[in-house]
């Protein structure tokens, strides 16, 4: 190992193991809207927004979430919306227009308008496992008594 690598590694280890580095980090939690692209529509004039960007289909739902990756429960079921990826915006258009787009692309609404397993159940499973691990760590374990044997 090069002689300069060891001191740099030790300095980095001390810096990042310090709790003061993580003291300012706040874990976000609460309600948020989630937009998931579910179908890439063909890039034709038929599927162009007013400002010239191509649109796609996406689902929009509202969930209660911890740290953006642990969805605890779905507050509003998903609905299909039009998604403009260039502007990162969605358009909530009438259902009959979305049905017309689905019909033109021979798509089934039930297959597109659903949540992934992790969004629906995975966050709950992970949260229960974390709570179980915390409880398991708090409960003291019994130590086995060793019996003295006569020789």
C-alpha cells in the first residue's frame, strides 16, 4: 500500500464516522404525490403537447412516505394522467380522452392503472421488520447457566 493512502483513509474514516456530519440531516416524511410513467406513447403529432413536447401515460397517486423510499400507505389510489417528461409535468385530462388514447393503442386500463408490489405492501413489510429488529435489540436475552460438573 502506498504510504500516503493510509493517512488519507484514516482521516476520511474519522471525518465520516463523526456524528456531527449526520447531525444536520433530517429524514423527510409525510404525504407526497408520486408520478410513475407506465407507457411510452409513440412520438407522433397525435401525442404532442401544445408546446411541442411528446406526451406519455403515467399514474399519479398520493402516499404517506418516509425518506422517499419507504411508502407506508397509499392515501389516494392511482389514476391515469398525461405526462410530459421534458417539462416534468402532468395533465389531468377527462377520462373519456384517456379512454380514447387507451383504445387507439389497444391498452387495458386495469393493467396500467395499478401500483407496484413494493409501493402497495413493501414499505409496510420493511417498517415491520425495522420495528421488530428494534424491539428484538431492546429485549434482554437470557444467559444459559453453566452447571459445574464434578470430576
